């Protein structure tokens, strides 16, 4: 996410981070590189130019040149302006009515149908809502089928009617169905086109007028860059939507849409899609995104994701096992499953300050734990419970059964033993022991 932009901004700030004298020329040169980086990321030139002018005015006003750490102060000014450009604060979704009606709009291929499912899953699992998905794309039978598949996957009912080609009637009937059956959120997936056209705009405008939704969201593929911003403007002129959803932010996106869409349509980005899984949806926090763009990581989001998977009862059981020296490979496997639920591995690493930069050229796919899981699954229940019994012949059998080498089995056993020791130390309040261990590693 934003790797190229982050690299270019880092190089721009390098001018100020040197030991040479900081001058107004240095600052101007840095901001020229910042502007170039933004334009390369597909940010509108005028927005990039206004952005750097604002930063320059603030830099001169805050005496950046005479400050002790001009490079750091400059990065902070850029971060604050990036945050403001992307909307400042996170904006919630309006769920004030019962049922609350959410109208999804966007071009075909933007990920609208999939994101409707992700949003339903998010509201069901995190907001304890009872959502109803509605298939209002009357032109593509595949779209109706797709929504039914998505609904089944997340355990959410889908309302559709293949007998009529009138999307307004389907939407109105669905809302009546929701009221009669206790659904408190209705998410209406509408038809998309390959490009903005009059027929499409008329149709979605008619649906909007007929149902008066509490929330109208525009779904856009972030990988389309400046085109995404132009499409957003066309939709907003007709619908006056309430917020934007950026999909496919896990792809090779340049970031232009995320940075400039708010200033063009003056509507907040409310959610982002960060992967293919139904759980890959995040509330959009402008400040956290600015941190990530500038290579500062996003620890808050990382902790939040970890807390979502945290089970207090399981943690207590684990604590007891560690205390009694009974932590085995089944427990280790369980911890891996928890980490995997947190999301895309490269995305998670990008949330750790500095780690994203170090790992940018390393390809980490979602199967990063595959060989570890294979090795553990090739162990007998007794071996998983008591790793100390794994001798040379067992290692050979485990390696053969998992399609790995004895070296990889040895490596996993070594890592497991080190982790077990560290967990034991942490649990026993062994702060001094830990310090001694750290000294020993120097």
C-alpha cells in the first residue's frame, strides 16, 4: 500500500535530514520533490501544488529553518496536512433509523457487490446489527448469484426478485420485507456500468429518490487513480452521496485517489477494502493513513486487529499451560491461526513502524505459515504435546510427511523452544532474567 509514494517522500525528506545547513532553498527543494511524488502517485497537479504551498507557508511561519530538528518538524507538517487533505477525522456511518437503508453506488468492476457483503459482515460482527442484502442489479444475473454466494458465506440473508426488471420495486419490497422480519440495516447493491452513462445515472437517481436512504455510499477502485476521482465527481453531482469506499487498497495502488478524492467531492472516505477476505474491511482513519504513507506504521490499527482476535478465556488457559511448562505445538498452531485472522501478512508488517520499509522488496504471501502448519500437522498428538520426544528418526518422518526437510523441522523446533523460554520468562515476571538475556545477545 503506497510503497512508491512512501519511498519518494522519504527521499524528499532526506534533503533536510542531512547534517548540512538548512536553508529556504533546501525547504523549497524538498517540497518540490514532495509535489513531484504526489503527482507521480496520481494526485491532481493543482491539489499537489496547493498542498506544498500550504506546507511551505506553515514551515516559514513555524520557523522550521531555525528549529533544532527541521527535518522532523517538516515531516510533521506534511503529515498534518496529508491528514487534513484526506478528511481529518474518521467519519462514522449513519445507522439512526430502523431499518437504516444504505445505497451502494459505483461502476461495474469497482468491487461494489463484494464490498456490500464485507459491510454487512462488519455491521453484523462488530456492530451487532441484523443486515439484509438486496440484489438490485437487474441486468447481470451473475451479480444476483454473486450476492447470494457472498450472503451465504457470511450468514446474511439476500433479498432478490428475478421476476421483475424494476430495481425501484425490488428496493421498496426489500425494505418492506426488512421491516416485517426484524432486519435493522438494509444494504442495496445497485447495477454498475463500465463507464458513467445517462441510463445508469437516471436509474440510480430514481432508486435514491424512491427509497430516501440514510446513507449513500460511492464504491471506487483505488487502483484507477485520478479516474476514480473524476468518476466520484460525476456520481456526486447526481446523488450527493454521503461517503466514499475505496476498494483494492491492498493492490499496487499509487494512492492518488485516497489523497485527493476528499478535496474534489468534499465527502469523507468512510471505509477501505484491504484484501479479498470478507473480514478485509477497515474504517478509514486519515491520520493513521498519513502515518503509513510517511513510513511511520500504524500501531493503533495493529493493536485493534489483535484485540479483535483476543479471547480472554483462551489467554488464561494459555497462561496456565506456560506456567506448568505444558505449552505445545497445538497451542502454537492456535496462535498462528489467530495471527492469520488479523489479515494480509504484508499489510500487518506495514503497520509496524520502520518494518514496511525493510520488507518492501520481500514478497510475503498469505501462505507464509504454510510449511510450519504442514510440519505440525505431520506430528503425532503425543509429539505436539511433548516436543522434547522428537528425536532424529521422528524428525525424518515428520519432514517426509510434511514435504519439508529435516533442517526445516530442526529450525521450527529451535524457534519453538526459544519462544517457549521467552514466554516462560515473561510470565514469571522475570524482568531481570529478560534483561540478562538481552545483554547476552549483544
